[in-house]
C-alpha cells in the first residue's frame, strides 16, 4: 500500500494506461510543460513527448472536435478540461458528435474518449468556475458519466474509462485533489456502472456522490453517536444510474435521502426520484428528501457561497426529521 493524493492517483492511472497502449494520449490546456492546472499530468510530457501530451490553445470547441475525430480513427484521447465549466463551449461536439456518432454512423465508428477535469463549487472561484455540469450531460444519449470521490476509486475508475470504447465524462471535484489514501501497489480496475456501498445500515438510505460523500460521512459520524443507523451509497455512475443498488437498499430501509451538490431543478436527484417512483415506489414508507444546491449562480462571497451548498448539519437534521 502507498499513501497517494487524488491528483497523483489520476496521474498514475493515466501513466499506466499510456505505457500499455500507444493509442492513448492526452490533450488540453496546459497539460504538457506545465503539468496540468491541478498537476494530474505532471512529468508526463517529459516521458511521452509533444505528440502524446498535447498542449492546446484556449479553444475548447476546436480541440474537443479534434479529439473526437482522433477517436474515430482508432486513437484513445483523454481530454482535460482546465475547468469543467469551460466544456459548455464544446457542448455541441460532446452532444452531437461524441454522444451520437456511433449511432448515426450505423455502428461504423466507436468513440473511445475520456473527458475529465475539475468541477464543482471550490473556494471563491465565482459563478462561471463553480458549475456542476453533470445534469447538463445526463440527457445526452450515448454518454457514460462518472464522478470519483476518493483516490482509490479515482484511479480504478479512470483506468476503466480509458479502456472503455464509449465516450466517458469523468467528473473530479476541485476540492478533493489533495485527499490522501493508501492505494494497492497491484494494478486494479473498477466498474463504471456500479454504486459503492460506503456504509451498511438499516434505518435510512442516503445516496450521494463526489464531494458530498464526505459531507454525508461527517454527518453519519454524529448520527451514529446518537443511535441512528444510516446506509450510505456513493453513486459513482451518474449515467447509467445504478438504480438496482438503490432499490436493494430501499427494500431494507424504506426511507431515502439524496444529497448532491448539483442544482435542485433538473438535477441528478430529480432523476433518481423519478426512477425510484417508477420502479420502487412500494418500497417507500415516506416521501424522498432531496438536499441539493440552491438554484442560483454561486456567489463569490465565501459566506454566501457556503450557504448555497448542503452542509453536514442539514443532512443530520433531515435524518432526524425522517426517522423520529
């Protein structure tokens, strides 16, 4: 076992897959000589050179199109978005090309591309740099969407995403890069379509993902001290949703709280509620509680910024309300 930062876990995953497969390459803004805005590609340019660690201009729509075109020819591009908010500039390429070309070509083209980078609410990054785009992309046919939350799952999921033959949007949270965890020395891969059971419990199911996993576990520490027994699921896969794992938990606990950093309107939680109502409505003993960020641009002011995001105390209060 080796203690590893999340950004290093992502770098190791990239390095290992590039070493095994010459068709894998990285492109994006400052990924080369600078080593990436969060050092995920640090030192890889010296190892692999300009053609496999490719610095691009500030032109998201253009280099996304170039990456998709290269995937059609058989390469496996990893596109780093310096900030995932910037991918709105490449939305047409991602939706109409990455997501749909396998279908619209009659299966003649595969698009093995990973689009990864930092997102979420950071520390006073302003509204334009605090976007949560997972719900934007969820409605696009043909995409897989993954949100890592720990160094361990970040490495295993990225390795699997690079080997996958479909376009994968890979969300990393800007505040989780410095998380540390002991990682196995042996190579490992993790499934892209399975939720992780973080804690077994019997009273209530809490479903979450990305940074909110850590807010939930802070809340759970207090709740356990008070005698509550929550079950916690980390979604990992945002598309497709692992609704089966959520349903299996609900059939045991019969109560559901969803905690997300996504906007409340049209968010990931909204889709989970819809699917739970479709497939597991009879398992519910109470209405689902949805804890989401407020539907406003994220303020620059630190106090106001914190007020827009769900806190551990709000999770504790919601569990108490639902169970007591």
